[in-house]
C-alpha cells in the first residue's frame, strides 16, 4: 500500500512542465509564464530579493498544480493571478490611514 504522506506520482515530474521536451507545448508554456509574471504585483519599495522570491514561489506553485494539458495550464495561471490580485487588495486595505479606514477581513 502506498504511503499517503508521500507526494503523488504523475505521468511526468513537476518541473518537467518548464522543459523543452515537456508534454505541454514549450511556446505555450513560455507565454503562460510570461503572462503570470506580468500579473504579479510590483512594489517599488520592496527589496529585489523579495520580488525574485515571489517569482520563484509563483513558478513553484504553478508546477505544484501539476497541469496535464494546455487548458489546465490556463486554469492554473488564472487561479494564481486571482490569488495575487486578492492578496494585493487585502494588503492595500490593511495599511493604516489609507483611504481613512482600516479594514482587514479574512474570508474563510
């Protein structure tokens, strides 16, 4: 019986989606990654290392979603873009003094 704590094995390694010999068209994957990087929030005040970490973690999240075809890549990119947009909105609303109110609501 397989160990339930071990990571699931798929038809290819998770990092393979970024390889030229991946089962997903490499041109399609490059465009999806470029779209995802363009959607990331830009904060001029944060250190460059933080921006680099955000990009690396976003690519790790994309590979962790383990898309099997182009449609799943599109859905994964859309989900990650929505996550980052929601996180930025939450961050903006939690800055004291901005817009005269302070609202921090975490939806569960």
